C-alpha cells in the first residue's frame, strides 16, 4: 500500500509521517507539501503513485481538490486534523499520527484488496 502524506511545507508533519510509516510492513510512504516552496511540492505524479492521500488539515484537501481533483476521483483522501504546531519527529506528533492512521489501515487494505479482485 502506498501512502502519500501532505502538509504545507513538507518540513515537519508529513516528513514525520513518512518516516514513521515507511517502517510498517507492506507500506511505502512518501510526503509532499502544498506550498510552492515546499521541500517536495505535491505533484500529479505523486498523487497517481499513491493508493491513499493523507492530509494533515482540511485546507490541504481543498487545495488538492482544486489543483488535482481529476486525479483524486480514484484515490482515497483522508484528513487527519493535525495542526501545524509540532516539530519533526516530536513524540506527541508520532503518537498522534499512529493513533489516527493505524485505525484506518485495515479498512484501506481491505478496500485496495477488494479493488484488486474486481
């Protein structure tokens, strides 16, 4: 399963998520940002690569819908609701990410498996 994590600058939240979930078995993780000056700006190629696009805040989902809506029709998009107040790999951020994403992983895996059987 390929997970793309998106925040604003791709400096703190989404790179933390990429680092955490890239160690999960069966998961490939990448990260990007919505800002033009992001470390890795979100792109059509990244969205096409992903099975699930996971954004930190609702305004990231809105940005993606405006810019890449045509690509999101075939992608799951999940909003975590994690504000921009954490440092890279801050333990509270790591735990919050795990709490929110771990709950959804089984459903995403099942949906992706079901699509493979269709």
